[in-house]
C-alpha cells in the first residue's frame, strides 16, 4: 500500500472560519510533509515532521498550524485565511534516516482549498 | 540554494513519438532524484526514483537517466500515448530532507 489519503478533497471556507485538513498514511513513514501548490506552479514546502516532531517550518504564517498526533496522521489547522491562500494543499510522506538516497516521497491527491 | 529547471516548459507530440523531458539542478550534492506525474488539479504520482549513485532507472515505457556531476536528468517516455498527457515534475532530495521541484514539463500527446 503506497497510498497517502487526504480529506476533504475540496474545501470552501470564509475568512473567519476555522477548518482542518487531514492526511493519513500506513506505510510506516516517519517523515510527513505539507506542501502548497498554486496553479501552474511547482509545490512549495510548508512544513516537515520527522518522528512526529516539527523539523522544518518554511516561515509559514501562523494562520496555518500543523499537528502530527501520531506517526500515521498529519493535520493542518486553518484559521483566518486570506483569499490568496486558495491553493491545492498536498500532503506527502517518506522514510527518514540515514538512507536518504533510498527515500521516495509519496503524495496524496490534495485538498483544493478556496477561501472566500 | 538548490534550483531545478525543466525544459521545455510545454510540448505537444503526435501519438507514438518518443518523449524526452529534461531536468537540470544547480547543486550536485543530492541524495536522489524523483520524477512525478501530475494530472490537472490532482496530486503527484511517483514515476521513478534514481539514487545519487545510479545512472539509470527503468519502469515499463519510462526510462530516466541521471548525470549527477553535470546536474542533469532526462526522462524518456517511449511510444507516447494520449494517456501520457500530463505535467511531469522533477524533484531532487537534498540537505535536511528537502525536495526541490522544477516547474514541470506540460505534455500533450495528440491522437
């Protein structure tokens, strides 16, 4: 099973709403990632969790709050977003450790977020 | 800073032709390189992973080469089909478990 599952697939939220994106994998991966992708652009890294601890935050605004409750789950909590935050949010996972050359990243299908 | 460039940005080919997609990166200190496929509005599907010590990797009609010293990778897709129409992204894994992406090659295969 090489599947990363993201829910919901689509989300429309107002600027005052609070919502959460969810990501789940059962491949035993201990690194999980959030990426943001705007139309016709490559994915941009937002956060990396390694062994359930936040290891990289790419200077993401605090209205995005990640959480990794266990080794299989990754959440992204959203609050007071702006219309320019509308994008495809992708979750990914991979192994972590000394054998980084073997490390293959697997992505979910994404959540299409629209902020109105 | 690792920068990844993909050329051409877009291409159209008639069905049956071979596709050649190029990827270059500025820092040769990479762990591996991964090719992905992305359909419009969808997530990324991993196609091939080439370790930094490898020169080539094959899967079905797909073949990817890696020349780490010159900072280049090429993805070949043999006998293209309309179902191959998609955006192909190249990504290199470098320091601190980061993936650096190119902007993609947008491919249209014409029946």
